[in-house]
């Protein structure tokens, strides 16, 4: 619920700054490593949105694969691994973020 609350507040702030009458769609880019259940997120967002200009908005989620990079050789993988093929240690570089990509609204 905490993440849905933050999302709701952030989108409402942007909508208010743009004098929106209604928000129809919110597109998110969400890293797969966040382990956020999209159905739970959408349910909580719907509950919070009830009675606001976000009430009937569609929540669209685009998932972003993990990006893991070897510290030694620089090889990149789109899967979680502990070590590179070269034996080097890897670092998680992507797939753990969430970005509001687009908000469609009537002004």
C-alpha cells in the first residue's frame, strides 16, 4: 500500500500542477527486481483513486529486465547472476527502478 500511496500522491501533484480535470492513463516502467505484485499495486491504486480525478485512470506497467554487469570484464546480462562467465563479480545496474513514463490527462 505504501508504494501505491506514493504513486498516487506523485501523480496527483503533477495533475494539479497542470490543472488537469481528469487523468486517463498512467504508464510506469518498473524493474522486475522490485518484486512488486502488479495486481496488488493496481488494486491499492484503485482504492486510493476513488473519488479523485484519477478514479477511472488506467495503470499500464511496462516491465524492465534486470541488467547485471561484470566488474572485471564489463560483460552484461539480463538475468540475475552471482558471477560472470569470466569468474568476476557482477553488479546490479538496472531493473530495480520505477519510473513514471507518461501521464495522460485532460486539461
